[in-house]
C-alpha cells in the first residue's frame, strides 16, 4: 500500500522558518515527481513545489520562489520542504503528493498524503 506521510508543520511567527517532510513508501518512486501543495479554507488547492525523485530537479510556484527549498534524500526516502521568511498568507494545510513524470497533477494515478497544518502568525 502506497503511503505518503507528512511530518513537521506547526505554528511560527511571520518571518520565521519551518520545515515539513514527507516519507513515501509502498513502491519505488523512481521516475516520479514528488510535490507539495497547500490549501486554505475556501480556496482551491495550490501548487507549491515539486522535485524529480530521479535527478533532483525542482520547480516552484512564484509565490514561494527564493523562500522555500525542496530537496530529497534518496537513501532515507524522504523529501524536505524548507520554508523561510514565512508570511501569514503561507498559512495552509500542506499536502505531499507523488505522480509519474509522464502524468500531470490532476491525474487519478497520483498519490496524496493526509496533510499537515502550517500556521504563520502576524
């Protein structure tokens, strides 16, 4: 059974830093892209960043570029989202996701974690 288990998150003041990590299991993720999305009440799910499990190449939403860094540790089978210079508008439930490189993030073949809450106070 494929599982994506998020950890980290919590409460931080604006300008601070926080890390969230994801531990995927249940299959090989070679050839997959691992991503983070976030959702706030009343809004649609928003892409944050993704990383290629195979070569580590990354892509970020404009709203987090220069502040967030996504990395992967193949040996430990984890991905880490380092969030710096956090803003109140970064407050959301953050979800880890995985998709085949050939698919898009709307595919029914994707995997999703249950989410972890990040709250940034002003």
